[in-house]
């Protein structure tokens, strides 16, 4: 399995958002949840309308870990959820395909990868890129690896730093500044 990378440049994130916004509200919302909440794609695609409609928090049991997670819905996501859920029943899947089935991981992978290619992003991209992008930028903003470790349920700070690509960035920077 190829390890994917975060989108490190904020301008690249905006480019991808613009590309996805031109495609559909659904595609943009999937990307925005991933980059703003750090949820795994399996947990994003499992959401129903009732999980977000009129809510202040997303509350889920993570598919991978079986652990309860509660995430505040931020000011960027709230109006997107309000618009996207208008007229939808609470028991409906939040994200559906053109055939009205729940969106699948593979379809989402192609949507994300294609948008990143159009944005000329050279990183290794996959659906997990969204979660790693959240982690990378959260760390860059707050420098709180312990909080991020807790959010991701990682066993150590080193795991978290390696996961979001910070460890390698630090190693590369150290090498580039070391000249004899």
C-alpha cells in the first residue's frame, strides 16, 4: 500500500476546493469535512443527513477503532451542511452516488485524486490525504502534537509526527542546513 501525503500548501487546498466547487456541492463537502475534521473517509461516507443537519457536533463511532468521537462543526462547515441537507430526510445517507446509493471509497478516491491532478499537486494523493492534511495544518498552527495524537488515537507523538509528514520535513530541513 502506498503511503499518501498531506497537501502542505494552503494555496493548493484552495485550488482543490475551487475545482471541487465547480464539480458539485457534494464533492466539495466531502473534501472540506476531511480537511477540517480529520475523519477517515470510511467515517465521512458513513454519515447520514441526521448526523449533521441542525447539529453543533458530529458524533460517531469510528469504524476502524470502534471508539466514540465528537467533533464540533466549525463555521466553515455549518453553512455548507445547512445548504446541502435542505429537503433531505434524516435517515438518508449524506453522500450518494448518481445511482442514489451511498458513496463508496473508490469513487471518492478518483474524485479527490482527479481534483489534485487538475490543481497540479505533485504529492502522493489518496482519500487519506484529507485526514493527513488536517493533521499537518493543525500541527503547523498549534504546535500541539499531544492534542493531535489524542485526536488521531495514536500511541505516541512520534507516530503522529511521522503520520502527518512533519518528522520527514524536520529531517530534510536539518540535512539542508548542515553543510561542512
